[in-house]
């Protein structure tokens, strides 16, 4: 296929228009008349240099090239029609996927409503169980064998433990708020894990204090203390399970809202792509006879394909998030079933053994630890979401600039076409150079924006790698925390040894002072005794 520039084509036609043909000379027209359409300053070719045979050959070559260009334009139009059909099929697929996601979101909402109803039922059952436990506690305290003073002491101890736990909870909330501020300022991974380890250490101390807390040890009040501890542990366990269920429900609601927002964004992008496809189809029908637009049309589908790939990736991520939400909902349902079974088992059992009480305490401790870990992970997720939103905003700005440059480029192409139509008789080289310069500037701007998009993709990949390294950093932080606690214990031991040595030094100094005073007194008495001895 022969390809030549538009400028050469117009110059060639202008030159051919100034060449006098043999048929005109035969009819009597003078060869010196300016019958051409080109500019008057263009130099006329010499007839001595061109023979009629050469002129015929040039005309044939020009006709062949024109025919080849028409065929190339037809092929390009067919290819663009095929691409448009592919885009229409892709839009239909996107609509189907959108409907599928909408159905899934509806199902998730229905499941959430069902879970909320079950949660209310569980709350009612918990209220009933609390009433039963309070009645049983009143029956136990009403026994004439147990004195009232011991019951009052146990109640006071429970109140003190509740107050201490509330104070520890307030301290933990203060630590969490400080660490969240540190996370917002910088260093999300390290501070969050420090929060977990500190919370675990305080929880360990709380559990040790609860286990070693002094209580009334009497033969008469053993049964009542066991029953009171059983009811207290049962109530704490039930409150923790309810809080866990509420947290799961909140997470499900937040994920459903995020997915709905993402679906709305996908819908808006699909509509934008449909509008772009329509505009491009219109521009393709208008610019079928020009060769410069072929390059633009070859570049534009590549950008559309990249945007389509980005949308496909976003749709897959949304689908994964929906699957995760479904899995978490199923886990919440399983947790509810387990809790119902445990409630039934607790109703059957009236008295609890000390081994079961220890297991319940361990479960409570593990639940608290898991809640703290969940809170820290939520803070990390919020930070990552903020970063992704910033990157999305940057990408949207880049896309807007990219679209604006494309519009400017299309406008420049339209102006070039209009100028070519108006000035088909007289070609102005200066205007063509300016337009070519504008086209080059637009292409350079597009290339720079594409480079920026690639850099953003590379940064996203680096951040994903950093997320993978988070697990390693967590393990390191756990090791560092264990070393820190070991060093702390060693320092406390050293401090105790220093205090003992200080006490020993004080005793030795006192003995030394006493010894010095005795020596001084003996030295004072020795001269008094010496004359008596001589006398």
C-alpha cells in the first residue's frame, strides 16, 4: 500500500493543475493562461522536461494511489465498525453484570434484615436469662444458712471489680485514641501492633488480678461464691457475644454501602464509555476520507481497551468484596447458631465446675483480645482506604485532563478538516505547520499523561508489595514486644537487688559509725588511764 502525506498530495495536484495538456492546445487555448487552482507564485513546470508519455504515467500512478487510499479507508471503516460492535457487546455484558450485582446486593440486604431480627430475638432471650440468673442469685442469698454479711461482702467485691474493669477500659480507650492519632500522623503498621500488644499485656494483668483477688474463704459460703461467680461469668460472656454480633452486623452494613457506592461509580463510568463510543462513531463517519485521522483512530481504541481493562479489574474486585461479605454473613449465622446452642446448654446446667469457669475466663480473655485486634485492623483498613481514595482522585484528575486533551485534539482535527475543505484550492503552508505543531504538542501531552498513569500503576503495585510485607513486620513486632517484656522483668529484678544492697549498705554504714565512735571513745579514755597506771 502506497502512503504519502496530505501536503504532498495537495502540492502534486496543484502542480498538475498548472501543467497544460495537449488537448487544450489543440482546441486553440493558449498554454500561457493560468487555468490552475494553485497559487500564482507557484513556478510552472517546463514542457521540455516532461514528455506526454511521462505525464500519462504520472496520472496513472496518481489514480492507482487514489484507488489504494479509498480501499484502505474502506478497510479501516470496516475495522472500526467491528470494534464498535465489540464495544456494544461489552456494554451489554456490563449491564448483565450490573444486574447480577444488584441482585446480590438485594440478597445481602435481606440477609442483614434477617440477622437483625435474629439479633433482637437473642437480646430478648438474654434478658430472660438475666432475669432467671438474678432470681437464682436471690434464692441463693435468701438461704438462712448463709449470713447476710458475707453476701454483702461479695456484692462489694463485685462492685469494686466492675469499677476496676471500667477504669481499665477507659485507659485502653485512651491508649487506642492516642495510637489512632499516631496512625493518622504516620506509621500505621507499627503503632497498631504496639496497640495490640499493650492491650494484651493489660488484659493479662487484669486476668491475673481477677484470679488472685482476695475473697471470703469460708466453708459456709463456698456454694454461694461459686454460684455468684458463675452468674457473673455467664453474663459477661453473653454481653461479649452480643457485642461481637453487633460488630459483625456493622461490618456487613458498611461493606454493603461500599459496594453500592462502587456499583454507582461503575454505572457512571459505563455511561461515560457509551457516550464516548457514540461520539467516536460519529467522528469516524465524518472523517472517512482523510489519512491523518487513521492514526488517531488506531490510538483511541487502545486507550479505550486500557480503560475497559481497568473497569474489568474494578468489577472483579467488587465481586471479591461481595464474596467476602457473603462469607462473613455466613460466619455470623454460624456464630448465632453456636450461641443459641450454648444458651440452651447453660439453661440445662444450673451449677458450673471450676474447670468450666476457668475455660469461660479464658474465652472471655480471648474475645477481648480479638476485639482489640479487630479495632486495630479497622484503623489500618481506614488508612488504606484513605490512601486508595487519594489515588482514585488523582486518577480521576488525570483522566479528566486526558479527556480534555482528547477533545482538544479532536477539535484540532476538525479545524484541520475545515481548513482543508475551504482551502482545497490554495494550500497555506504556514497554517499547516501551526496545526502540525499543535498536533505534536497534543501528542506529547497525551504521552506525558500516559507516563503519569503508568507511574501511578507502579506506585499501586509497590503499595501492594508493602501490604505483603506487613505480615513479616507483625511477626517482628511480636518478637520485639516479647523482648521488651523480658527486659522489663529483668530491670525490675535488678531494681529489687539494688534496693536490698542499699539496705545492706545502710546497715553496714551504721555499724561502721558505731565502731568508729567506740574507737574514738577508747582513744579518748586511753590517755586518762595511762597516768593512773603509772601512779
